[in-house]
């Protein structure tokens, strides 16, 4: 186990009706907020009205910035920063999924930065940020209590990340009821994203990390079990709740304590969703099995343990490889059962820009830690996915 | 799943040599601390010298209060409060195990309270406390990141608890190397205490808590596995590290999110360790199996799941009871293998004060949540343990 620091300070407010506490949570910080959200879905569900009423009643002024979209865009981030400055905003309330929260974090980081906000995405240290809080409506990205944000620059379609403890939300309100109305495909994409966060952390070269291995396995088993329940019963509160809480735990860095995650599949997928604007979760259900097929020989025992414990694959004592390949098949079958693609074709990618994507991804090479991926490795993974 | 709030703000600094960061962690708070510890063990191991050197070099003044002992005493807490007032202390550094940290928390709470500190233990709300931090040397109580403290009043030997977010340490330094020198029995008592924290949370009447069930099972499996490794190799860093980190996770309230723990066994045990001054962990290895035997029929499926998943007991489809009794036997066997008692006699209790203990415990009845325990139930559990 490696040395580590763990300090996650986001206050989680979880359960039925918790969005009604929004004013009470914001009050200690400010009475002037930017209300940042995506499209119209929060208006359709009544959440928007409920928030506006709560804020108004509590005397909290708010300026609105709608329009955050999946794979959130730098353009809107710049607009948000300008708006916050003009309107003397000192707190951002993000309402939505990971895209909205990531967009809010980028605005928060850019607010105090003298240069253009995109410069922060090339590794400049974030020294200060506006505080933010969120109401989560899509369990997936884990952004609600993480210090991370991923934004897409429309110029060249680069998708890049920033990381800073200043970006961790002060509070996150999670009401599983708000997720009942998510379409099945979007729910499935969220599940895939959560699983990917867990698997990225699982496949580490750090030895002797028994406890976190087991915590990751436990979380994955719960996500898989409850995803299938939700597929048949979208209004099952408890199953929605398990997935929502798992989504937070999967990405609050507890499960990466003492170990170094891989994150290669995320980077390989980022080029895919930047190039084709596909849902991140759907890209991951394609890339992750392909990545596994490409790398399992790096430490096959880890894969045997994983598929035995998480998917109940019997260990074939004559062939670790058979055990692992059976496991990957079960993972793919699970994704398919959830209505997710596991090949580029199923994802709707019909042209061949694999070389171009590999070139772009390789700009940040080597990717990953479990196996260091260079240009040819990345291309090979796209190739495996393209069957 | 129940609604919940989760907000654990303790910064964890984990790994080899981390005690050397002590001055750097204290500096942002103060340059005048109370250094609270137990007996001479930290002097023998060199930890005491290392801390004094770090503090002195950083210009941090410190006043010492040694003498905290297992089942920490109210007398010393009162002394600590007086000392902090006299010396204008504004931060407490606790160095040791749960007893020292609990003692420090009680001092911190009593510092700002106008009446006698023991009054807080009857449920008066704690509105303010001195900030504290700790260097943990015994993984067991989980006090290093919890808002709880348990203190024994020598007058009548009452053992009672306080709870307040003000009592959560600002930071906790955990270096598994500091636990190499723990005697085998003390290590085993710590393991028992950690397991009890997990099992108290596991046995809940709240339905559909799949994720936290699985996280608790995962933590227990890791503790059991690594306890046996440490038994044979006390200097195994990774196994010590797993147990130490599990001890924190077991009690930082993450694993009680959305559910209500039982805590009956802890209360039943408290009378035992208050009456006989036995190690808390040894009392728990006696009481927990007895409690299980008394209550399993309250929700036998939960026990079947527990022993199947945690101890690998095959489910006997003809008899849930046989499955559970086989499981309890395995738990007892594990405790015995660790050198822990599982009966009152093995604990060294030879006289019969079961009635007196039951009377005292029943003052706070009903105890527990999985099954509400009244005086006769408590007596029956002592009786089961007394074979």
C-alpha cells in the first residue's frame, strides 16, 4: 500500500425531498448565486420551480446560466466566468449531472484566474476558486464530491481535465427520486461511467491493496445488481438510491487511497466522445472491455481475482486466460443487457478515424498506469473495439 | 434506505514516516498545544522524542498531560480541562489509541462547558469544543476520525458516550509502522473492536441497504484476512496498514449511511469493562457471539447472508439455523485463533455479578435497535456468555 492523504470535505445530504433544503445549505455562504443548469429537463420535472421558490423565499438572489450540455463546452464556461464577474456572484449552484457540475467547477476555477481559463487545463495550479454546491440529477460522473472537472474545447475538440481541492463542492444534495425520470439509456450510461470509475481504480500495479480491492468489488457488485433492478423498475427508490450513493463513493477518492488508478480507458474514451460527441458512458462500455483484452496479461492474477469476485466466474485452474476471457464476456453481456454498446459499430461509429483519434490521444502519452499506453497501444485498443 | 447526511471532515495522513509531518499539520491552528498521551510506550518506541523534536523545531509550545489509560477516566479529563484553561491551550494533540483520543475529546468538549463535564455525558448538546488532532498508535476504536468519545466515571464505574461534530479530529496521522510493537493480545483486541464496529452497523432493521451491507462485508473480510497475517508476522507493513485503515473506515460513519446500527453489544459490553476493567475488545469477543445467539431469529436471513458472504459458510437450504450456528462457531473460532476469549470465564470473570451488570446496563434500556434489549434480555446475553 502506498502512503496517501484523504480529505473529502463535501457534505452529503441524501434522500427523499432533500432538494428542499437548498436555501438552508446556501445561506451560510452567500445570498447571491449563479444558478447553472443544462437543458429543460429540470423545468419539466418541477425541480427548477422548486429551487427558485426556495431561493426566493430565503432572500437569495440568483442569476441563471442554462445550457450546459454533455461533454461541457469551454465556450459556456467562458460565458459563465464573465457573467459571474459582471454580476458579482460569489457562489455557484449547479443543478444537473456531471456535465453541469464540471462546467460549474471550471467557471469557479476561471473566476479568479487572470489568464484564459483553458490555460488551467494544461496543468497550471489552481490557487483559488468560487465555492460551489450542487443538486445532482444524474448519478454517473461522481463530480458531486470530487475535486475533478472535465471540459471540451470546441476548438479542436480537445477534452481535458483539471483537479484541485478548491473544486470539491461544499455540499451535494442527492435525492434518488430525481433520477426516476432518467431515460433507460441515460441510466445505463451512468451505470457504465460509475463502473468505469471503479474499474479504473481497481486495475493498479500497486501490490497489497486488499481492503480497497474489496471495497471496489463490493461497490461494483451493488451497482450491477441494482442496475438490473432499475432496468425493470425505473421507479424503485432503493435501487436508484444504491446506484446514486455508489456513484459518489466510486469517485470521492476513498477507493483510490493507497493505490494508483489506471485511467487509460478514460483517456482513450475522451477522444471518442470528443470526436463523435457520444455519451461518455456509452464510449466507456465500448473501450473498457477492449482495454481489458489488450492489457490483461500485464497482471493476469488481478483479472482472475476481479472476475471471480465481482462476476462470480469460477476459476479455471488450467487456464487463467479462459477465466479472464469468460469474465470479459460477462462484463460485455451485462453492458448489452443494459442496452449499451460494446463495439464502435454498436456505438454508431461507421467511419474510420481511429488513426486520428490515436494521434490526438497520444499527445498526452503515455496514458494509463496499469500498462503505459503509447500511440500504437491506443490504436490497437480502438482496433479491438472496432469489430 | 433511510435519508442521511454524511460529512466527515477529518484529514487522513496515512503511511510510513507520516508522524514527521505533525508540526506542519498543527501550525495552521496554533502554536500552543496540550500533548496528551497514555503510559510510557510512546517513550519506549521513540515516538515521543520524535514529536517533541518536531514541535520544538517548529516553535510550537506544548504542555504535557500523560496518564490516559484504557477505559479513560473522568478524573484525568477534569484535570485536562483545568490544565488547558490555566495554560491557555487552544489545540489538543492526542498521541495513542482510542482511549487517549477519547480522553482528549472529552477535555475538548469540557473546555467550553460552564458546568461539570460529566453533565455532557447525559445528553446535553455540545456547542463548542477545542480543536484536536491525533497520531494514532493503536488501530481499534476508530476515534481518530469519529465524532464520538467514551469515558468512564470512576464514581460508580459508569461508562458513557458523547457525540458531536465538534469532536471530530481536524487531522489524523496514521503510520502502520507505529503498530508493529503492539503485543499480540492488544492487536487482537483492536481487531475485535474494529469487527464489532462493523457488525454493529451490519445488523440493522433498515431494509434494502445493499451497498453498505457489501462495504461492511468487504471491510470485515479484509480485517479477518490481515489479522491472521499479522498474528504470524507482526511486522508485515501491508497487513498492519490494511487493519489500520479498516479501523478508521469502520467507524467514520460512512458505513452507517442510510441505515441504523444496533450498538446493543457495545452497551452490554460497556458494563463488563467498566465493572472488571477488561480490555474493550476482549469484552466484545465474548459479548458479540452471545448477542448473536440471542437475537438471530429477529431476522435470520440477514445472519444467513452475513455468514455466507463474510465467513464463506455454505447456505444449508434445509436450515437457516444450522447455517447461522455454523457461522457463529466460525466467528468464535476466529476470535480464539486470535487469542481472544469468547466466554466470561475465558475473560477471567469468575464471580457472578451478571445481575448487577444487567441492572446498571438497563438504566439506559432499551439498548440496541436490531432487537430492543431490556433488563431480562441483557441478563440472558450475559448468561449465554457465561458457559
